[in-house]
C-alpha cells in the first residue's frame, strides 16, 4: 500500500498510488484522512481484480514512461510543482517568480528528459550574467535559489507523478559559491554613534529592540496588545503577528505560532510609552514619531541605513546583521557556553538554526582557554 500526504490550502490531504500486473493506478481524488485513502485504495484494487477498469485506466509501466518522456516539458513540470506544492508554501509568491525564470531560461517546450547538466549549467551562467532589479550583480546564493533550488524539486515532482526515469545530475557541481556566514557584531562605539545619528526617539527604540532581542524587522511591527507588561514572570512581548506593507495583519512564523520574548523592565516601559503615543495617533502598530506620524517598515529601514552610513558603520547586511548581533551578544554575556539561551531569544525550534546566528570569535576562545588554564593551576614548570 503506497499512501502519501501533501499539504494543501485545505490542510493535509491523502492520495494513493500503486502498481498491479505491470500497470500503474492512482487515486482520482484526495482524501481528508489516511484511513479514507486506504479504504479507497482497497476498493480500487478489488475493482481491478473483478475486471473493472477502476477510476484510473491501467497502462503498461514501460509504455507509460515512454509516453510521458515524449510529452512532459519544462513548463509541465513547473506547473505541476506549482499546483501540487509551491502554491501552498509561505514563500509562494517568490517561488512563482523563480519558476518563471526557470521556464524562460530552459524553455517551456523543452522536454524534461532532455534537460541535463550542460543545459542547467548554461541556465545558471545566463542567470548569473543578468543584473538584479537594482542593477547590481546577482549573488551566488540568489542564482542558486533561482535555478538549482527551484528546478530540482519541480523535476523530482514530475518524475514521481509521471513515472519518469530521468538522468542523474550532479547538483552540487551546478551551485555557485556563496558568501560565507555573516559574522556581525557592532561594538559599543558604533551603536552609540548610530543611535545619535537617528532623528527620533522611536527610531532609537526600534534600533535598541532589534539589537537586544534579535527580532526580525517585520516582527517589530507588532500591535500594542502584544505587550504584557504585568505578566506573572515579568513583562513579555509576543511576536509572530505583524502589519505588512499592504496594511494586513500577517503571521511571521511558518507554523503560525507565537514567540514570547522576556523583556527588560526598562524596555517594557519604553514600549508601553511608544504604544500609548501610537494609540493617540490612531496608528495600528506602535511606530510613530514625536509628531504622531506613522513610520512605515521601509521608511524605518531607510532611516536606519542612512544613519548607519552617517555614523561610519561598516556597509553590508547591516539590518539583518542586527539579528546576528543580538544572538552573539547574549552568547558572549553568558560566557559563550549556553547556545540554548540564544535559541530561546531568537525563537528557533532547532538549535542548528541558532548556530548560524550566534558566533564565537577568537577572543571568546582565548578567554575560555584562560579560564580553563586558571582552574587547572596554570601551565606549571
């Protein structure tokens, strides 16, 4: 019994797929539970045993594969992947754009079975030569996402559904070199200069919260009721719901859950005061300036970047670097030995994700070795 599930807009749906007597059969519909799919599969097999054609007309496996090879194109594979999988992803809009790039560079009518390493390598190099929307050179990571990471699951899905025996591809050899991990931690002097270059207390509070708690920038556009200043264990902030640029409240976490952050009391008071100003100005999120004017997400980002440039803070991924700074700073404040603390701060479900944000520097290692040496009585003679 081959029963599998897929996430759809209606939730988890089940289907079956089996072979009997050299012919392949699959479910004509989806089912809400695994048990229902199993019952439908048993009924289908019983109908075949009695001589009935069943919901899916049988075809010899070899003949079906030959037929599929002749008709399944790059466009077919991309559309199938979009219909069955991609449109239900949280990043559906981005994946749709990348599928369009794949189809443009490989050609809609190109038979899927004819796409090998050389054709994909040409597509990768062609995408590499294209500028980004801002006229800059595309990074290796962007090209990998646009071609390799998008076409590979679409190809795999088509091979599974159509029973295709496609040639092996050395995917690792196709990938362009990506920039190394971001190690970003701002020193006190940089933060001080950065804050003084900002023009409003709301902007300075936003910077302080991002550097201290490592929240994603969008998540900081939370509603006033996300603050629980009188929580039993001390003030808390619930992240996971934010106001997007279209004025809609959205979920920021993939599973729709919330991330509760323990706040320093002084930060809680500052957030409460900011929320009160926003409420009197009729703003749905808390970010308004001293004159009661709302500061939008992109406006806040522009102001932070411009202030950083005036303060002489190094260029690069400055805003995303604030999340790395928070994780690294909390790790260092605890002696560098409790990664779980950084995991709790950032709200990661897996410690391996936190490892990409919380960095240990050579100075941390030297300090730790010094403590070990002191406890062991020094080097001795």
